[in-house]
């Protein structure tokens, strides 16, 4: 019988997160993020399928939290319901980045380059543990990670 899980590369190549059966909330489309809607769908789908009970879900570089909320929303669908997403970023944004990823999606003006308060506000409805750090100088102190989201993860899935 076909396994149909996230360890099955053939199943994942078919991009099951794009299936009509996998519905996402409307606010995904307007969330201020550098990710495409498909990338948010993919993260939500994968975290929803995750099962390792003690693995930690770690988002390295969430920017304003698009990847974080997609992972957190997906977790609520599956066996890991109630799990926390651990998110680490410098949490800074240039005026250009705010224009491209925040204002263009209809969000109001936000002063300054430090976006940590905005991240906290945008992700407040989810179980998120965040720290404003340079990940190059920080050690991971948690238990084994089940799922780490960073650029290389989605490159390996075919981008
Ligand atoms: C391409 S963006 C990620 C987009 C994000 N996942 C989203 O959902 O919009 C890369 C992020 O990595 C962060 N970053 C890059 N180098 C970093 C470092 N050394 N320490 C912490 N964060 C870093 C940046 O601040 C930026 O927010």
C-alpha cells in the first residue's frame, strides 16, 4: 500500500499541499511574508503531517512570521496539536522590505527597522517561542529537531 507521508519522496514530488482537499484559511493570502502562498501551504501541510512526538519545530529566519504561522497553523491539524514553533531571527527590515512585503499587502505603516514587536503581534494567536538573535552566534539548546525550516528545506523539495 502507498505510504502517503512526508518521508515518501514520490508523494511529496506531486506537491500534495496544492490539492483542493487541503484548504487553508483566507488570511494566508494577506499575511506579510516573503513566501509565496504555495510555500505557506507547503509548510502548513508538512507540519500537519509531522508525527515525531518529541521533535521540535524550528523556524530559522521567519521575518514577520509567515513561515512561523504556516507551521503553527499546520501543527494544529495533526498529531502534534499544541506543539510550539521556535522562531529565531534578527527581526529587522529595511524600508524597501516593509514596502514590498507589508504595505503592499495592505498593512499599515510601521516605524523603524526593528520589527520584533510587529512579529510578536502578528503571531500572538499561535504557540510560538521566539528570540531576536543572530543564529550564526547561537546554539540550539532544545531536544532533537523534527523539522527545521530554512532556505535549504524548500530547495530540496524542488524549487
Ligand atoms: C528570506 S527571509 C525568510 C522569510 C520568512 N521565512 C517569511 O516567512 O517571510 C530570511 C530571514 O532570515 C533572517 N536572517 C538572515 N540571517 C540571519 C542571522 N544570521 N540570524 C538571524 N536571522 C537571520 C533575516 O532577518 C530574514 O528575516
